[in-house]
């Protein structure tokens, strides 16, 4: 297996498929790089170099006690970019991965990046505050932490329903897809999963979004039960300068793996990359 050493020595696993312009994928919580496999193959099949890493704390990467914050996640992404000497890269981030990509631009700039795609992403801020009344109350995130600490296996099985919209009438999400979600989630260490909740819910990425100076595609489902669109994509689209904002009607948080939305996203992703 292929690994990159982060600044603190943490070993970060990555996939590296195909050849051509790099497209670098960052996954959501509490998943791993495998969640991007359909898109990795799509891009590699179409003349791109597809790269995805397991975030520290899960999958095949190390599980350090520290570093489960967006600054470190962004620095880990930078380590992957630098170790593979990726240039003119297209960064694609889903959910927490979208926060990782956003903080990467804020901390490391866009010298290695040509475009960004944010899918169901957490920026600018998920937590409800006086300045961000559209956000979710802290109690929502406390419940997530409690679920992880008390019975994470059952919690992840339950979470897969709203994640993919399987709790909506007419859903076509298979039991296999939900089982896959549980399998990936269970590879994430409990400390990492717990700490990441604070990272994705309480990190304000407003100023990072203002640093974007490259074309950006923002895609979000208007039935996202995990990262509500009103406090995320709608605000982000107003902060990024060169933005294309697409709202998928009826789409859930994990829309890239739901049959009726995946094909549309794949086409949008490929078109944006080629454009």
C-alpha cells in the first residue's frame, strides 16, 4: 500500500489511479477514501489522475491521538499534494472533506490547484451562533458525540438512513450501500471520530472561502439532512468569487452514491473538470 508521511509522522494512505491532470478527493465523516471509488474510476477512465487518501484516524491511515482538526487535515492534504508533486490539481471535497479542501486553500493557497468542487460541504460554519442563526444547535453535535461514544456500530447503521435519504418515501438506496457506510465508518478510531465532530461543526471557514481565486463548483442537495443547505452551500456560494452553484432537488447528503443523483453528479464533475 502507498503512504505519505504527514508533518508529525502520521502515515496517510492514498490511492493513485490513472494518469493526467490530478483530481484529488477528500471524503466525508466518518468515511474513508473508498467512498469516492466510483468517481475515482470515472476520472481515471477519462484521462485524469485520480487520488484519494484516508483521513488520519481511519481506514488504512494511522490513528494518532492528536491532530483531528481541520488545520491538521488540511496540512495532511498538503503533504499528499507535495509528496506526489501534484500540480494544476482539481480538489474535490465532500462534507468534512469540503472543509478540509477549504482550509487547505486558506492555509496553503492555490498554487498547486486549478479548480475546486465542494459537494454537500460543511463551509462556512455548521454551528448555530448569534452571527450564524441558520446553523444547527450544539445539542445536535453533542448527540452525535454521544452516539459515537456509547454504541457507534448501531449509531452508524442508523445514520446511514438520513445520510443517503433512505428514510424518504420512494428511496432507491440499497441495503448494501447502507452496509458499506457502516463498514467504512467502523474502521475509524473512536477518538478520531469523536474529535472530528468538533472539527466539522465548530470550525468557521468564512475567511478561507474568501481566499478562493480559482473556478469553484458547489453542489448540494436541497434535502440534505446532515448538512442543511441554508447554512452551508447557499452561504458559501456568496463568498466564493468565481462560483458555479448547483442545487439538486430532492437530493440527500450522500448523493454521489444514490442512483438517481449519482449520474448527474458524475456528469457535472467530469464536465467541470474538462471545462
